[in-house]
């Protein structure tokens, strides 16, 4: 069975999306203060491995971090509607960079827009 992970080019495609996304986060005045660690590298790695696993690639994320429980893991951070919009803007840039087919792009974008909405946990 071919997974979506394989279909869009495997690890390298995910790595490029997430690298571009984190470039945006690193200079974002709303998002950057939310990230607790000075070095964004480990956070980038966790997000990358999560997406790889979610779309059918290796399960390294779960092997090291356990069940994602994403909403709970975001509870310590004020995820406002504004933060969500900034987050999605940078994710859009990541997806644009790898230029998937329209169908592949829509599938990924649908997932992250819904997931991002689900992560919002405060209005201010
Ligand atoms: C809506 C806006 C979002 C904001 C502001 C946000 C912010 C954050 C922050 C501050 C962290 C902690 C960084 C760290 O790992 O040390 C984090 C972790 C993480 N986020 Fe988000 N996030 C958002 C949406 C999402 C979405 C939509 C997903 C999944 C599709 C996601 C997946 C993750 C993962 C996998 C981690 C690491 C969890 C772990 O500790 O294993 N985030 N996020």
C-alpha cells in the first residue's frame, strides 16, 4: 500500500515543508514568544516527526513521545485565533515551497487548517 507520505516524496518533502514553516516561526512576533526553548531545533524535529507519522511514515514520533494528545500538549500555550492565523500563514509558505499537485495540497491543507482550529484554546 502506498501511503500519502510516500506519494508526496517521503521524508525529504516533509523536512522541507517543516523547515520553511519554522523559518517563518523564528521571526514571527506573535508565535516566537510562545516557544519555550531558545533553540527551535528540537521543536522543529518533534513537529516533523509527528507529521511524518500522521501521514503514514515511520513512527519515530510515537516511539519517543508516546500518544500525541496534541490539544493537551498545547494547553500551556495561549493559542489565540491570531496565533492560529500566523501559524497557518507559515504552514502555507511551507506547502507552497514543495509544490504538490492540487489534490495532494488540498488534502494536507485541509488537515492542518482543521487541526489548527482545534488547537485554539483562548480568545486573548
Ligand atoms: C494553531 C496554532 C499553533 C500554535 C501557536 C502552536 C504552538 C506550539 C508550541 C508553542 C509548541 C511547543 C514547542 C515544543 O515542541 O517545544 C507546539 C508543539 C507541537 N505542536 Fe503546535 N501549535 C499550533 C498548531 C499545531 C498544529 C495544527 C499541529 C498539528 C498538525 C501542531 C503540532 C505540534 C506538535 C506535534 C508539537 C510537539 C508535541 C510534543 O511535545 O511532542 N501544532 N506547538
